C-alpha cells in the first residue's frame, strides 16, 4: 500500500468531523470517496494533505508517517492536491499559472513540463495567454489539475472535480483523468457525482457522518442496491 490512512479523527475547533477513518490506496489505483454532502470527504483529503491536522491516528505515505508535516513538505514528498475551490491565480495567464507551479521532477522518468501539459490539455495551449480569471469553469478545472501536475506528484488528491461543470465538460474531464490513470497516476477522489466516480475508480469507500460505512470494488458496489439507497440517495 502506497498510502495508508488509519483511524484518523479530525476536528474543526470543537466540531468533530472524522471519527476513525481508515482507508488505503495501492499503486496504480483510482479510489473514490463517496457520500452525501458534509460527510467528511473533503476533510479526509485535507487531513492527508496536512491542511487540517488529525487529532489522532496515522497517515503513512510509502511507509512513512506524514502527520505533523507541513503541506509543502507533503507536496515535496509526492502528493498533489486539487482543491474544490480551484484557487487559480486569476491575474496570471494560463502559462504563468503553470510556470509558477513547476517543480523538479525528481526520479520521474517522464516529468511534467509545460509542453507535456499542453499536449495533455490542448485547450490550455490555445488559451496559454489568457488570464485565469477569464476562463470558464471547465477551463479553470483543467488548469487546476494541470498546475498540480507541474509539481510532478505521484498521488493526486482530487476534491469534487466535477462540481459545477456542464455534463459535456464532465465527460471531457473523465477522458483526461482516464488518461492520467493509464499513465500510472495514483488518484484519491472525493465526489458526490457517483456516475462520474464509477467510470474512473477501481474501489470505493462510502462515508457517512465521518465514518467509513462501506468499502469494495466498483463491480461489487454497482450490484449492491441497498448500499445505494442507504448512503447515496438524497
């Protein structure tokens, strides 16, 4: 297991959000965190990234404990985070957004460069001189993922990537993330859009009230109508 999360409890002030979350991600996997809004999916990703420190439990990356490390140190260790808020630099051009995020490739055999990112996201190449604030929601999402890739991560934490996007843009995003998966990128994905997640993922975890209530392979999950009704139906 390349990422192991064991029994983490995380709070915001006096408000406890996670109650003993445990999960793992293996090499080459895309793993989805599913559940209704407010069940702890985003907090789980933030806990892994060090943005919200768990009060207890363990997060191990390649066998090494990373709780207590700063987010920039976790990023340097090989984990990238794509925030739901996107947080691009609206006054910088697409090219400048990518350039400012460039990081040494380390041991990567095929490092992510601006040229490679433009090959992967042709739309961004056409928009390279446009300021981030003038991009559509789908274009901003592409830029956010591309900017994260410029850090040459081995694992990407994707937080609600389809949120607010038109269906046709969501389908394009599925294709791009599928290409990343084929290239061996490890992804831990937080999503409310179940259909989107199932097209990409190998395994799923379902969260409810800050706890894991279900774990299984996508094929098993798709056959379990009771789990769908209990934890995902609004």
